């Protein structure tokens, strides 16, 4: 039994149905969506149009979510997270359990735990796990299926699967992540400069945390951003847009990270949106400043403000990326990358690229 569906196994009728639904409902382009489209139009198509999304929890993403919640909306922690009493399984078992959970959620939604409700379906679930192990090429040197199952059905792995089944839409994190996030909150709140930038104390500032803003321009899609910390400082007559980042490298290397992950796209998009809506939404016409508020593994924190010169460059590159994205939407075609590759025009029966 195959426990999961390869997106390329969708038949043409289903693909056309999903495409019609995607374009009919309208789309709001975010930094992550545009970044994915720049990386690969096919990956964008699979994720957003075909809705074939991995239910794999990325540790760095989970850590970032915990930090955001602890610092910006700590009252929502219990609603957004469930905490493992022990550490996560290692990478391979963790990935297998997450894929198994995705299969269970689709095929056997009545399974809510690994003790009682799973029993009537245990053989099917075990067969699905064996399929996943084969697909991942894990433990295939062992001689029997029972040996492979024994290797995976450890207390730690089953505890993680149990939490996945009980999470009810929440993100599963471990205790170390929570402790680190608590330390980040303490470090930020004890730093006078960060408190000022984030509008924690000023009576002359209006603060909006994790606020969603949307703008519409001359594209086949809207543009959205969820801004971590938006401060309208009436005393200094400026709008500060602050985005929290947790980096795995020292602070000195963060400029390289901005380029690697194309965070400049995010900075430009957020500033464009705020400039577009600041009068109608907030009733002010203050200039907009953008900063990344960064914490590294050594609990060092620093604000990185985007200069006007850099923002002009980022905005120009972002506008070019949005125009490229618009071509995909106008043509309803996510097969070819319209950027970075030179297309040869001397062929009439097919398209090729020049190197």
C-alpha cells in the first residue's frame, strides 16, 4: 500500500480542477511564495496550485515560531504549541514519523493516539511505515520487516507520533526550544535599545504585532505580508517595520544570510505594503524604516536597519521579480523559469536554453 501520493500521479482532470480553483479564488503573493517561485516555478505550482505540501516540521522554522510567540504574543503559547517532555527524535526517525502522521491523518482520521484508537488499524499503519522506510531507503539492509519495525517503534519515536496525533493544529516543539525562546524574550525585554525600537514603553507610539497587511497593484495577484512588529512612532514621526530573525550563524555573517535566503525580498515587500496603506489604514504619512531584529545561537541580539540606498536596490529587484511572477500568472504556466536563463529563439518546434 502506498502511504502517500506523488504529485505527478495526479490525473489531468484533477490537475485542471485544482488549477481552476487556484486562479478563480485569487492569490495573495507573500515573500515566501515569491521566493519559492524564484527558486522553481514547478515547486510553486506543486505547493500552491496542486496543494501538495510537505507536513514536515522544520526545526529552524519551529524555533522561529516559538520565539515570535514568546516575544510578541506570549498569551497565545498554549493555543499554538504542544511541548514534548523529551527531545525530538533524530532527523531520519523524525521525518518518517511525520510522513506516517500525514498518511494517518488522511487515511485514518479516527486515529487520535498510539495506544487505543490505533489498534484496529495497526497492521495497515505498520505497512505504511514499511513503505515509507523503503521510499527513504532506511534500514533496508535488515533482513526482515519485523526488524525494520522494531528499529522504528522505539518509545521516543512513538512518543513523538503520539504528540503529532494529538497536536490539533498546534506546532510540536521540545523543551530546549521553549527555554531558548524564553531567554530570547528576556534578552530583548532587558535591552533598552530594543525596547525603544519595538515601541514597548513609549506612550506616543502605536504598536501592532503580527499584523497582516494587503495591497493590490497592477498584477494578477495581491501582495500580502504578516509584519512581526509595526511601530507608528508619533513622537519621532516615523513608522518602524521590525522583522524578527533567529540565525544559526554569528551576527557578523547575517548580511550573507540576507542574500542567501533573499530576505531583501521580504524587506522590500513589507516596505512597499506599508507605504501603500499607511494613509488609509493608519492616517499618517511618516517615512518607513525597515529593520531585522536578529538573535544568534550565542544569545547576541542586534538590529540591522536597511539603508535607503540598499532599499532602493532591493525594491527594484523585487519589482522585477513581481513582474516575472505576473507573467506566470497571466500565462497560467509554471513550467519554465522566466528569469536567469537565456532562451534560444531559433527553434520553432520546441524551446531550449542557451548557456
